C-alpha cells in the first residue's frame, strides 16, 4: 500500500512571515563519521578533538554541508518534493561544536520571506541556530509552488 500523495502548499494561502516548518536536529559524532564516509570529507577537525584544538576550534565541528543539508530538510518535507527547491544559499557564520556525549542540538525555523505570484515561488528564510547563536546566515530557500 502506497502513501497518499502529499498536497503541495498553495501560494495563495501563504503570507510573508508565516512559519512553515520548525525542527530541532541533534548532530552526533556518529553522524559526523557517517557523513564523512558519504561525502569523502575526512578532515580531522570533524572527528579529532586534538586536531580541532590545534587550529583554534573550540572542539570537533560538524561539516558545514551536513548542517546545511539538515537545515533545508524541514522545507523539503513541507513542500513535499525536493525537486521543488530551485535555489538554496547560506553563509556559514559559526561552527556547530559537536560534544562527544550529548552531540549538538541545532534549531531550525523556516518562515516565508517573500512571495512571487508571477513565478509561483516562495522564498523561505531559515533561522538556524546552535547554542543560542545563528550558525547559518542569510539562509534562503526558493521553492516552486505551481
């Protein structure tokens, strides 16, 4: 039995400022190892505290692209189809330090930032934070809703 198709959000039902998704994601050291294997990014700042300290980092940090991918996922889930994401940009502003025991809790809030009726698109602005600080600046996702 297949799941019912997800209804695509309607542009006409959105208003600038609407929160369309919220999520908290815990990144763990295990997740960093898995991501390193999948991405081929084996930089030791992502798994060795001594190496991270030697380059003046406060500890092992999450891969930027892992954080970026985790941040867009609530929008992909909301829009129902990853092919509806037509643009996604961020500025990396702070590292996500992943504690060896508790990991790192990353909070994601996705709000409608702009609507373009002619193009049938919505710009979704992401607020992505860790330890009460923004880690992805100017994080914006453009989705097609036609």
